[in-house]
C-alpha cells in the first residue's frame, strides 16, 4: 500500500527536478519531465491515502490547462505567420524598405497582433491552470495539516496573474521553492483523526468528505436537515 512517506520523497525530489531542469541546457526538458512524473505520483498517492479524488483531478486539470496554454501560444503564432505569407513573407521583407511606420505596420502588423493575442490567451489559460493547482494544494493542506501547500497554491496563483508584467516569473520561481519545502514537510503518515474522517460521509451538495456529525458542510456551507 502507498505510504505518505513515499509521496514526501517523490514530491520533494520531483519538485527539485522541475526547478533545476529549467536551468540545465540540452537535457533540461527531460529532467523537468521526470520531475513532473514524480510529482504526479506523489499527488496521486496523497489523493488515494486521503480518499479525496479531487486532489488528483484538480492537479491533472492544472497540467491539462498548462499544456493547452503552451499549444495555444504556438498555434496562434503559427497561423499568423501563415496568414502573413509564411516564408515568402521573410524573403519579401529583406527586399523592402520598412523605415516608415506605414510600411512597417503593413508587414509586421499581423504578426504583432497575433503575438499579443497569443500571449493574452496563454496568460488566461495559465491563470485557470493555477486555480486548479491551488485547489489541489489547498486540499492537500487540509488533509495533511501542512499549511505550506496553501501558501504554494496562493503564490503560484499570484505568479500566474503577474506574468503579464514579467515579475510573475520570479514569483513562480519562489513558488517552486516553497513547493519543494512543502513536500519535504509532509508527515510520514496521516493522523488518526484524518483517517477516520475518510471512512465517513460525503456532502450531498459538493461531494467532499465531511465528519459524520457535521450539521453544515465545512466546504460549501450546505446545511443538513436535522
């Protein structure tokens, strides 16, 4: 059976690899992918141990929207490049005088507009991804009592929003460091009280696991009839 101590090691090492992979030339992408796989295993383990499927599903949605944002960025720019004339556009520019604004905009307007659109779309999708990551990490914090996961999710969310002004990339770097610490602060096993709660009932409104004697759902505030 999976143990929380395994999630602690896999998550911590995976988060480290995802961080350092960004700065390693040539094989950096492979290192980051290995790290991502390890973090996925850690999140899946925690999800199974706490019997909270939303932990993994939210993390998976974060990954999906992150991929979509990258794909959207390249697809929009590729379409714009084709609309501008493709490689013939590059050849034509080389033999054209673009010193005045009108000629410059005539040749670069489509590309510039597409780049702006692509960045906005990717930015919005990355924010959505950060929302799902925050939900996943908030749930982990609730079950494991490691509040650093809440901090990690919040910092990632702030970083995603502020990437539009570039400072967000520094904030995302800080979030990755906090994430590493959060995983290594995980206990080796869940507390008895948390394990007991997992065998009890679910809220009929939001589906989250709640204490047997709860009169109000602690997640969605749904009141139960006496």
